[in-house]
């Protein structure tokens, strides 16, 4: 390629998603594979969302509502915020990217816990800015260590709560002290993609701090608990002035019409929401008990996934599980070469995973 490409783009490592089931079955000649790799909802989409999609199919010849008025209005009522504070995105990933474009440029820094969601680093590097990594302590984000890395170049701080891939939380009491120490010009992005699964009452909720006077952005998604990952829809809640600036660079019609109606309906599907939480919490406890019985170490989580210490090369364990038709995620690329990450599935899928893992470990 003979055109000029900025060096900071060439240095970006591409994001590698979990292997699709179709690809596994094609490569290994396996039928009935199960995917426990991408933190998806094993129950499928919310039924009310599916019904809303079916009713909207005949209108696909029309562009979606570019302002996402109905969905934003509903969210603002549920969150007790102004609708001017909410920005919709093609997944929360897009909002991360838009915020980075708005706030970062070469010479700027963004602080990122390590390991955490890989998209943060990609978004920062796309702007020519520098990612400042702060290692976790005992699988948890250490706010004191992050505070010590803040400099005059810091423009953003990313906090995934609960954190991906470790499933640990930031406690409200720790965040209070941290927030007081953060300079007013720094934007704190609290990514709450998994917050609905949290069982610990001490967990920080970023929504509670929107009126703190600090630049706080809270990100949430419809991909996980609502089962709409394939429609790519998420949202950010932030100060009105910041939201107005983000909307200036937001692409027209960035959230498709089916995503909008499905998200609206999913918010009203309380039965599905509760069913999802019962499944995830119950199956987490089942998986923990099964691993305890097998003598396999794991790290408890506040999400719909958790880490398992396989005490051997995680990439090899991942490959061996593929041959049993089970897709998990190796954590080698996250800096945990002997850990795999497993998403909670249906009970029969979890049983199959435990049996496959016992064979691989033996």
C-alpha cells in the first residue's frame, strides 16, 4: 500500500472477537457447538423485542429516526436524567470512539486499567493519543494507582465496572475519594455494560454521580442482559454540554430502526430481565460448585462471565475445548496466559462445558 498511513494507526493491534460457532463447525467438522466466549445472553433476545421487530419490518424502506427521540425519552424517564444528557450509539463501542475523537489528539493521554476492555486502547490510538496503562491489583481496578498516573496530559480515564475480563467491581466508597482527586477537566468514562448482573450492593453506580459537577460519562448497552448484541445498540449518559458536542460528530442514522424499537420493547420486558438474572446467578453458583468439586481454581465474578485458572497454557486449553465443540476465550492476549474466560450459558451448556473441561484438564 503506497499511500501514507500514520504510524500510530499501523501500531494498532486489531480486536479479535470470539470465534463464531459456524466457523468452528466448518473448521472442525463439529455439530451442535456451544459458544461461551462473548458474554452474550444464552436465552436469546427479549421476546417483546422480537415482537416489536416483526411489527417494524415493513418500514425498513424508511430511514430511522436520527434523533432516537422515543428511546432517549424513555431512557431519560427511567434514569431520571435530561434527554439532552443521553447519546445513542451503534453499540457503546461507538460512543467510546466518538468521545475519544472529541477529547484526544497527539500528545494527550488516556488512562486505562490493564487488563480491561480492549476497545479503549484502540479508540485512543486511533486519535494518535497515548494509552497509560495501570495494572490491576488482585484482579481489581486500583483507583489509588490510577490517581497517581494522572498528569497534565490526561484527558480521559476509562473505568470498566464491573471490569472485563475479571468481573470485579469498583466500590462506591473508594470512588468517592478518587473523584475528589480527579482534576475537573478530565473526563471519567464509567463503562457499565454488565452492571445489571451485579449482586454486591457496594458496587458503584455511575448514574448516581451525574450531578457531581465532574465530567462523568456512564456507558450502558442492550447487548448483554437484554440479548440484543446483534442489533448493536448502546447509550451514554453525560453532561449536556458534552453530549451536545458528541452529537456534532455522531454520524446520521447511526442507530438502526430495528435496534431502536427493539430496545424500547426490551426495556418493558421485565419478565425476561428477571429470567435472565435468575439464570445467570443460578448457573454461576452451579459452575462454581462444579469447579470446586473438580478442584479447579476460579475467580468469582459480578458479571455473566468469570475467569478460570487452568494452570497450563490457556491457548492450548482453548484449542482443546474447541475440539469438544465448546468455545471459550483464552486470556493470553489480556496478560493472563493460564486463564480462560467463560460466559454463563444454559444449564445443559454449562454441564457440557464442565465435562469437556474435566477431560481437557486430565
